[in-house]
């Protein structure tokens, strides 16, 4: 199985990488933290492909390097908290790239084998429709809309898409928000649940993890 994990250096990403390493086949890990990514790939016997998801040229080069995929998991993401009147353009662009734009570029350039799976980590709309999270909510829910269209456009290629809605998970993404809530899932538990759904037959289109 030829597998690509995006966002491999994040909290959920690292936990997913360790579970994916137990599967047969070639594992590709992509992320922005160069040394962390290299060390993780070396530890797991995977191949590191650091990529700036906002660059069409880098995403195209990534697609050419990894070749046709059997499984892609998009665990990349970013968050910041600011009101609509205080939102900085740079932060807005960063969130849109990480949560939505990078996924769109990947689906433009990646190639898939028949019956391939693409898993995207999403959110519960009611959890993020709160003051200060407008950019995060818009970009994550935009990715969900993108998947709805991708299912139709990629049907002839045999690619199956699964959106995994997650509750709060105790990762570094919560730092700008003052830390994760006490009820947050651990990254390891979240990764275990994601993998269960990513490999399930038949593959569901939407999974809600509580």
C-alpha cells in the first residue's frame, strides 16, 4: 500500500504516522518542520517529503515523487483566534492554506490507484462556530464542501473520500486558544479511531468521533 500522510509532525499526525508504519507498503510523511519530520521518518522507516502546501510547484513535485497512492490522510491544519475586525490578513491566509488550500492543490496534482482512499480530518460545525474562530471555521467547513464535490468528480477514478469529524484533541493547536479542554481526546486515541475508520469496509463518507 502506497500511503501519504500530510501534517505528519502535528500531534495527531505523529500518532497516525506510528500506526501507519505498521501497515505493509511504502509510507510517505509530509510536513513543514524539517528536522522533526526527518527524525520521525527515520524512526519509522518512512520517507520524508517536506512540502509547503501553499506552493503549487512544491505540491506538484510531491505528487510526482510519491506516485499513485492507495491511501492519503490529510491531517495538516492550523488555528488562530481573532475577531473578524482584528483578523490579520497573514493569519487568514495561513489558515486557509493549511485547512483548505493545501487540500485543493493536492487533489489537483495527486494520482490515485483504483479503489484508493482519501481521509480528511474535519470538525463539528457547532464546536467551531464561536467568536474568534471565523477563519478556522470557514476554512475547515470549506474543506468539507470541497470533499462533497470531490466525491463526484473522482468517482470515475474510483477514489473514495472520508471526512472524519473530531472533537477536541489535546494537541499543540490548542496553544493559541489557552490550552485543550479537560475532555479532549489524547492524540493516540484519536489516531486509533481514525485508523479504524480509514481502513473500514465499506468506507463511510462521514465519520463522527465523540
